[in-house]
């Protein structure tokens, strides 16, 4: 096994990793409790905990149940089967630091369509009521918290005893190895990629499934779906559709190509994405807001525009890479930097760095429309409570940290070429500001 040194975020120390491991599970439960049982009021939840202390948290923590386990297992097996069985084009991922190039089957859009059609059809024909998922949401999150923790332990063990490729290794610190992961591309057999399953087929797919679930539950509760819920759901579904349409491009991003499969990524996608990323819709189920046609359309159009710009940023860079720079960007020949680098095995390679179009505005400009899109699918809740905006704030912190980590990684990889790139594109995320 190759002992690849792990690089972690400068914002996270070993001690804070332990804090995150202990803090995030309770936060998931508190998010669910506040949205479902405390009318979306953080103050109500805070007062409950202040009056009852640790016992208050124990009292509201739902126990894992058999029905929650069955729902999770059925969903996971269904998505795993789609990942393995649906046809798809063979796509190569980026070359890893050790010179390894992973190969994927690009069938995400097909899996997404089959999932939503199946789920809505089960409800439409009275075979399964998605409101059951909402009614057992706390138990589902609780089961996911503990089940996904066991899953991450197994990933840690696998990384030690049966790594799938040379892109694996230990930092020498058990906490770092568990948190950041042992393997970059863990697989079961040759064809089942674990990170594609956790990140895409379980995490991102659950985002769409739960968005539909919240709509159906609100309709069951009130006999109608509010315009605020419709705007929220449409924008979320368009965003997730964009993700699966572009899934092969996602395999070139930091999540897949650089962050290893540990608690940070895998537990986050299995638990944090379904519970936190969907939280604005979870809030609206019992706190519907009447926006009116005009305001609804303004928010919807603004959100769709942001999602399109985010997509076009990724499309622009993907097309640039696919054609090896032989394309047009905004109707012109793209400006670029040919950056040379050396893999850990000593092999000399080059990459093209795009310095025009969206990528000439800032090195990570695509994060700006992504954050704004999240704001626009949260703002239908208006401003009665803070909690619908937690995801937006979390996303800002996540993406700014990711931009910093990506810059640090590229600086180490490309050296003088990255310095030249930063001179041509001086802003990291927000043009003229940061």
C-alpha cells in the first residue's frame, strides 16, 4: 500500500475533528426537531434544551426503528441496483497523484429519472405514500446517523486491509485517517464505486426524493401545495437535475478526485445532505408561506438564472478540457496557461488552465451562482425564522473553505504556473472583492 500523505483543511485541526464528530449528529436531530416539532423556531428548541439540559436532547432524540431501517435499506438497494445495472457511457476520471485513472459508468441521469418516476408512480397509484417518509423522518435520520458511522468504520478497516487502488494510505493518525479517509477511490469489486454511491446515488438522489416528499406531505396536511413550497421544490429539483445531467463532470471535482472516502465526505453525504440540504423544504411543510404570483415568479426566475450560470460555468470548463482548449469561450478563442506538473510516481504531465469566460472572472466564480441559487430556494420561507437559511450559511463556509483548499492543492501541484494563473485571475471567488 502506498503511504500517501493526507492533506487536511487548514481550518480544521485534529482537536476540532473530534468536536465535529461529536457535534454533527446532535445537530442533525435538532434541525429535524426544530422544523417538525418546534414550528421552525430555534428559540423554542433552545428553551427546551436550557430547561432540560442533556435529558432534553435525549428526550427528543428519536430511536432508530425497524420501519426506518426498512425504508433506508430499500432505497439504498434500489439505488445500488440502478448504479450497477443501468446502461451508461464509459467515462474516465482525472489522473490521480499516483498516476491512476478511475473509470466510471455514466448512468446518473437515467438513475435519477427512474428514481423519481418510480417514487411518484408508487404514490400516484396508491402503492406507497411518501408521507410515511416524512412521518418517520426523525427515526430515519437517527438510523442513518448510527448506520453511516458503522459504514465509515468499515471503510476505514477496508482502507487498511483491502485498498482498491494505489490511491490509499495512512497519515499515521487514527483520527485523521477516519475523518479524511484511507482511500481516494474505494470500490466493491471492479464496478461498484463507493463514493459515487454515497455522494451521488444516495446523497444527491435523496435531496430530490425528499423535496418531492415534502411537497406531498404538505398537500396531505393542507389539501394544497403552497406557492412557496412549489418555488422551493422546483428550484431544488432543477438544481439536482443539473447535477445528474453533469454528473460525469462532478467526478473531476475535489469531492471525488481529491477528498478521500472518510467520515467527512461519506457520512456527510449519507446523513448531512438529506437532513441539512433539504431543510428549507422541511421547514415549509408545516410553515407554508403565501408569496403571491408576482413574487413567486421573481424568485423562481432569479433562482433558475443562478442555476443556469452555475451549470454554464461547469459546461464551459468541461468543454475546454474535452477539446484540449480547441473551442470558443464567449465567442472567442480561450486564453489559457499550459501548466506542467509531476505525479508522485515521477511522471511528467501537463494540464490546461482556463483564464477566460466565467473562469476569467474568478478562480472559483461558479460558487457565486451556487450560493445565490441556495438563497433563492430558501427565501420562499421569507424571514419569520432563521433556520431556513442555515443551509445557505453552511454552504458559504463550505465553499470558501473548499476554494482555499483547492488553491493550496493547485499551488503545490503546479508551482510557478499557478502563480502565473493567479496573476491573470487574481480573485479567488468574488470578482473585485475576494
